[in-house]
């Protein structure tokens, strides 16, 4: 699984992600100060989404790739501290549920 944080994303970067988001809802935090990106297997993305959504102050969106039926990338939008907290929660959750 790959994880990255973009601090102070450009409007163009935000626009790229918004065009490819899976949901039709337009609810995002007013202040998108950071974007966490998480890419991996479907099962990891569902667990990651759950962990991130339980964090305060972030909005989680699935980002469609070239095959719309496959969710392989999540974007976590919010203020920097909230995104960093959500990304740590994802990492911790996936480590504790890793049975391999």
C-alpha cells in the first residue's frame, strides 16, 4: 500500500481529484489545506476508508482509475493536522489487521 500527503495542494490538483471522485456529493471541507492519498488493494481501501472517516475533520472520497468498478485510491481532504491524524489512523488500523 502507498500513502502520501500533499500539503497546500494547487487548485489544479484538487480539480483533478474532484473530477475523478466516485460520489456525486459535493460536500468537502471549506479549507482543503492537505490531501492524503492512499492506494492499495480493495480490501485495504475499505479498511482505510473506515479508519479515516472515524477521524475528525476530514472528508474521504474514492477516486476512480481507468476501471471505474475498481476502487484503488482514496483521497482524504481536510486541514493538515486532521489529514495527518487520519493517515496515521489508517496506517495503525492496517497494521493491526494485517494477518499475513
